[in-house]
C-alpha cells in the first residue's frame, strides 16, 4: 500500500509540474511586444502591429490605407493587389506578416532592427531601377549621397530616389544649364507618386560643369534630403575612409 501511495504521489507531482510547464512554453511562443513599422521613414499607425518570435506583424488595414491600396478580408485572409495573405486578428483588427504585405505591394526591401524594435520598409515607385546597376540596397552608392534609383523614362529630369543602407534619404531633380539659360519651365515634376516620404530636412543645389555619368552635360543637381547635411556626407564612404562630398 505504501508503495502504491508513493507511486501515486510521484505521478501526481509529474502531472502538476506538467500543468505549469506547458502554459509557460505556450506563453513563450505567443508572447508579443510593441514594434514600430515604417514605410520610407513614415510610421504606420495601427494597434494591430506587434512582434512575436520570428515575425513582425503589421496592422494590415493601416498599412494598406497608408499606401492608398484597396483591400478586403475574405475567409480569414487579407486580400491586397490580388494576393491572399495569411492573417490573424490582434486587438480586434487584421494583422499580416510584414514581408508578405511588403512583397504584395511591390516594396524593394524590409529591414528589421530587433534592438530598436523598428521594421523599415523601402517602397519606391513601381518600375524604379538602380542607376548604379545593383539590386542590393545595402551596396555602396555615390560617396556623400548614396544610391540613386529612378524610372528610366523620367530621366534625366527625375525624380531620382536616394537610398542608403536600405533607407530612403533624398529625392532629386537634374536640370541642364541650357534650360536655365533659355528660361525653360519645368512644372508638375512628380514626387513619390503617392508613397510615403519623410519631411525634407534641407536641399543642396550643385552645379556640375561637365556633368556626370548618366547626364554628361553642364547641369544642376537638386537634392532634397531627408537627413542632415552632416549625416549624408558620411554615406557610402570611399575606400580610404574619407567622407564624400557629392558629385
């Protein structure tokens, strides 16, 4: 009888421990915390945005409405641009994996900084290509500026979109000296074409008497930067370690 009681006590102890351990593991798997999601440096406002181990979930409605893209919820899926995305309800709203919705809406890149709790989506106008010929948004660009992206049929006037380390850092136009001399007007030059962009911090207007690759005539480069002048001078440093100074 004593042996039976001892075995019963052992079994009950194991079962009780199991009851505490399993919920603990479940909580670890479902734990969530606040995270900030940005498109081109602009915060996505939405209470369904959160992080769980291995995934960043973004408020799907807030993301779509920030981009001005139509969407619908069908049979527990979030449909955007004709693509059905896995979703879950969080704070009473649909949330989707950030990379899934970024891919569905044509974004160039998603960057995740765990320590800062920041997910950054780089989303340039459709059809934009790197003028440096790379698809790596982390590759070096022009020293002191960064990479240049744009739509081929809008060059050389632009706009041109500047990227440094996967982030949008400027928008640029290029105007020939001849146009200025002849009093040519350039009106209604497009900007981000409805995509989010941060506020302009400062503008640099630089004259290049011999031009540069891609626009080899005397012209003015007009860069509207979303960062400080001191900051962009450190972008894409040359191999010697010196900072760049534009074209």
